[in-house]
């Protein structure tokens, strides 16, 4: 077994193509028989949003719909035996909490590639996870994003 192989890897997904591509990268680091976890973090509906307390769909229905959509996307990409978790709250906090809970040895996630004022104003989930996670975090970047000075980023297609 290679030292790069991990027993438990967590991949946060936000329905972007990059986040689902990160699942494939994570599988490369997973040892045979290891656990691959996918987590999606969402916000609770407010009463004023469409579908909120006045709508037809309940929070539980929405969470099941999200899980089903993730499961279908993973199956379409031939990713099998993936554990799916849907949490509500702050994405960095919930990702880190979940990774600790399942004993993750690695978190693999894409970077959205924001720089300058947008990065400052919006913050970066990946950056917060890197700073606070209990385990290594592999941050992926699309090849067409500008080359930065960071050496913690790996390009993917």
C-alpha cells in the first residue's frame, strides 16, 4: 500500500462540474475497500423563499431531492459505493465537522478560482477548510484558471 492511499476521503460537492470531477480524483487516493464520502452543505429555507413554509415542498423533501440528484450524478459518472451526506449550515464548518466525524484522512475539493476583490468579498470555502481541517486538504484548480503563486493547487480537467 502506498503512503498516498487513504482509508477515508471526503469530497464536498456544490453541483459544479469541478466538484464532481473531484470525486474521480479522490478515488485515485482511496485504498481498496476504503470509504469515499460526498457531502453537500445547504442553507435552510427562510419563510420568504419560494418553496419555504408556504410552498409545497418540505425541508425533508428538499434534502431527499438533493441526495437523489447527487446519487444520480455519481451513478452517471460511474462512481459506485459512495456515501452521501447532506448537511445544513455553514459549508466550511459542516465540511470540517463531517470529515472529523467520519475520520477522514484527506479532503479533496475544487477551488472556484476567485481572486482580488471577489475573493475578499465572498471568501473562500476551500481556504477556510484548508486552514481549519484536521487532515490534509487537496485543492484542485481548473487548467484554464490563471496560474497563481500557490503551490497547494493541482490542475484537473
